[in-house]
C-alpha cells in the first residue's frame, strides 16, 4: 500500500468513527399482519403506522414503551420465515415488574430466570435456572415471551451499565418508572453512605444522588 493509499484509508476510518449509527427499526416476519398488530398493540406498544400499497404490500410499525427503536412487520417486507426472529432483547430496570405487566395483558411469559453461566442466557431453554440472579446483578436476570408466530422476545434486567456503554453526559431514563427505580437504588446506596459517615444527615444528598445515578448509567465508578 502506498503512502497516499494509507492516508486515504486513515481519512475514511476517521470519518466513519464520527458517524452516528442509531438502530431505529427492526423487521420481524409474521404470517398474519392483523393478528400481529393486535398482539403488539395489546401489549401497550404504540402504533406508529399502518400503511398499505399495491399488490398486498403493507407495513405496520409499533414501538415498545420507552424504546428509541421501533418494530415493523407486514406483508411483502421480508423473505424470512414467520417466527424466525429470535433473541430480541427488551431492556428493563425491574424484571419482575416487566414480566407482570406483559402477563397482565395476556401474553404467555416465562418465569424470571438466570443462566447457569452467570451473565447471558443460552439458546432456547438451555441452562436456565429459575428465579432472578442470586445477587440480582445487572444484565443477569431474564424472562421470555413470544408473539403468535413464535418470534422470541427476552426481557433483560439492566440496572447498572458496563463501562463505556453510555456517555456520562448522555445518561437518560426512558420512563418515569426507570427514573423511580434509579432513585430507589440511589436512596439505598446513600443510606449506606450515611451509615459509613457516622449516621449524620448528608445535606448534599441531591448532589450525591445525581452523581450516583449518572455513574450507574454510564458504567463509571460509583460514589462511596
């Protein structure tokens, strides 16, 4: 490779590093569009669009509560077999609450489980152990459900991000319940902080809460 070619390659790499690539739509294959639409809107997912075209073409878009990514399905969209989409993850801050919410809307959802390997789950039902992870560590507790075609969804409980997953300045909460759960965790941690400080009331607790919640979201070191 010549010097000019190396410089051109370096320039291309530098440019690609600066391009944001936001995943905003996932296509899932279904056999009955109306049945799928009824199922997902029945879960409380927002209906964004239902557009029909020539030759039976149809696109339905729905969005899970608090999600920046939407799901589309329809007819004439994909050659994938209906029900072949698997391992679609929905990140939640409280696995029990999420499971109960979906079950209350008629979906057949598994019990909460964790994996024998400790962090991620195996394919199908392999390696599943009943109940949330013993230490309730982030990324380690799951529940699963499927749509009428068999497309598989997985709830994954995430309460503290691994380092580098979210920019510290970009910490955000997708819903009021996410924020409430983060406040509860911060309150519990702050209680331990005050105990270590001799039980004295911390007048600067709002600052401590804010630091804790941003650190938890961004995966940086939590305050002590």
